[in-house]
C-alpha cells in the first residue's frame, strides 16, 4: 500500500535531491532507498519502487547521450543484454529472501556504499588502451547488473569505474555507456518486480517526476559549478538516513545488538 499523500510529497522531494546528486556524482539510490525504508515501506517494495522511479532518469540520460553520439550501441549491445539478464537474476533473488534478513542487510550495504564513495579515486576523461576484451566486458556487465537487481546504490559508479579502469574509456564516454548498461539493468529488475506485484505505482511515478526534474537540475549544476559539492552531500544524507534506520528498535540488526549488549 502506498504511504499517505504528505509522505509521497516528501519522497518526491527526496527523489529530486537524489537525482540532482546522481547527475553530479552518482549514487542517488543511497538517498532514495533509506528514505523509502524510513517511510515504512517494506524492503522489497522499497527496492522495487526505487527501480521504477530511477528507470525514468536513466532512460532520459541514454536518450541525451545517444543524441550527442556518445554511445556505441554496436559494441555495447551484448554487455547491455548481459546487464539485463544479470539484473533479472538479482531482482528475482531479492524477492525470495526473508524480509527480516533483508532489513538487517540493507543498512550494512548502504554503509559499505558510503565507504566506497569516500575512498573511490577520481577519474580522468582520457581514453586509454583496454586491458580486457569483449568477453570480460560482458561478464563484468552481468555481475554488476546482478548487483543492481539485488540492491542498486553505487551501480553507476561501479560501471563507470570498470569502463574507465578495465576497458580504457574516458570519463565522459564511460558515463554515457554506464547509463545504457544501467538502464538495461533497471528496466529488467522493474519487470521482475512488476510481475511479482512489489511496485508501489503511485509512489514510484510521483518520485519519477521529482527524479526527472532533479536530473535536469543536477546536470545544470554540474556544468555551472562542478560536481565537488555533490559527493560530501551524498555521504552526509545517506549516513543520516541509514542512522535513522538503525535507531529503529524493530530493525533486526538493532534488535540483535540491543539483545547482545543487554544480555
């Protein structure tokens, strides 16, 4: 069941903020997923609804990059298919996991993603020689796509890092192809979640409006002021929301810790 109207309005604002950050530095899911969970939405429904709203943003980005000729569809057709298949497997797996276990797992994954964003290196925009061939690219896309279907935050950064570090793409081209691979994984997991009846449509579509607007605003800010402010903001917001989740005594991880210290 969708949350109350006022909560949906707050989630729209969160989606706008997350998409703004995502357009500048990636990692918008680090904001939207904790917000959906904090709104009382069950873990699988939160992941499913987040995929629905984020799919709109990635689709728009693919169209924008393709119009400018930055995407090599011939080279990346098979990696995109691999990302699609891997994500379907990850999404199917998450629907089969006990909700209590997932509630305990998600805060730990969110903290791990925060550490990744804190420690990940800066990347250049110069193309370099690819270290690996097409087969490794396909396998890499399938693995990261599987992660995206199962959880999601940081997927874009993982794709971009791999395309730059392993396959020699400059940053702009890597980001462009990341959006293609990310859209394939998003679209695949959304299909699985829709079939399973896990998507909250009103919430997801309302957040999609905020996401589209935030993506445009974030792109403007990135061009006008640079992306330096986005990463610290992302880390602060995600840590604050994750802390709220862990302060809930009904969270299995928190309950276990309280029992251990109290016992």
